[in-house]
């Protein structure tokens, strides 16, 4: 899956989950500060990303994911080879 396709899917999840305009989702958008996500919001987001992409993100790795760009890069580098 191309990074743009990953970005589009992650953006849709963010827009839905955090009820923001899809156009405001950028690589630099910070999940914790820009979206004011608490720990429950963040865990739910990570679970939704895992379901969407069929991958698992460890708690330690999830804590390091702050921006949309970091989430996209993580998914791109951890995709199952098909």
C-alpha cells in the first residue's frame, strides 16, 4: 500500500474519531496536542488503525506516535508483505 493511500485512510479515521474536518488533517497534526486526545481517545484510535490495516502496534510503539506522519510511516514500514 502506498503512503498516500495509508495517509488517506488514517485521515478518514482521525476525521471520524475526533470529529474534525478531513481537510485539516496533515502530516504534522499532533494527535495529543492538536486534537487534545486523552489516553482513552488515543487507545481507541490505535485500535481502529490496527483493525483498518490488519497490523498490531505495541503499547511502547504507540506511545512514540505523536503525529499523523509518524502513524503513516509506522504503518508503511510495518505492513505485512503480500
